[in-house]
């Protein structure tokens, strides 16, 4: 099964996708109501961590897929699949907003790793876009090993710069 076949399958079975991406914010809303003011305590923070991972991994993937599709494939926004590219992002934003009302993200286990993943994916896409626009390989006769080292160095510098900017 290819990725396109999987997305076509998800598009042809929207009830499962809708139930998943509506169920997670709904669960976060119920947890926020039941555990009002106790979001940073033991049972609730682990529930929130599970909900965040369940919604953020597909949401981050949907953002990365959309960025790739629009920047590198030169696709039209009118061809965006609502169930694969839009609904996961909306569900992620809504779930994070609901959880933020009752719990601090600093207290939720693993959220720092997830935000680091988002930063890394963002910086890789920015570097990929810059390299694509520069057509670096076309006018520089450098072996591929050196290009990989240059990209890794730029990625490290970008990540260090983002980390010092945020902290």
C-alpha cells in the first residue's frame, strides 16, 4: 500500500477519521471538566500526554505533508484533502487549546520532545526549501558528502539559534 492509496482510503472512509479527530478534543474537554484545576496532577497529566501525542503526531505529519505538497510539488490549495491535510491540524490546535486551559505544558510528560520534533521538522523544511530555491547542486561542483555535512551544519546552527531564541 502506498501513501497515496492510504490517503485515498482515509478519504473514502471519513467516518473513522472524523470520529478520531473529533473524539480527541471531546475527550480533552471532558477531562478538563472532570479534572478542573488538577490538570498537572498524576492521572490527568498522563491522559493529556496521551491525547497530545495522539493528535500531534498526525497533525505534525499533516502540516509537513501540506508544506511539502505546496512548496515542492507546486500543488494547488484547492486540491487539499480535508480529511488528511486540514482536519488533523484543526483537531491538534483545538486539543492543545483545550488542554492548555487546565494544564501547563511544562508539566506534561514528553511535551518538550514533541516541541523539539516540531522545531526540527520546521527547520528541515526551511533548509530544504532554501536549497531547492538556490539550485545549489546545479552551480556548485561539490561532492555529495560535503553537501550533506553543510546541510547538517546548517541544521545544527538553525536548531541552536532557535533554542537560544526561545529560551
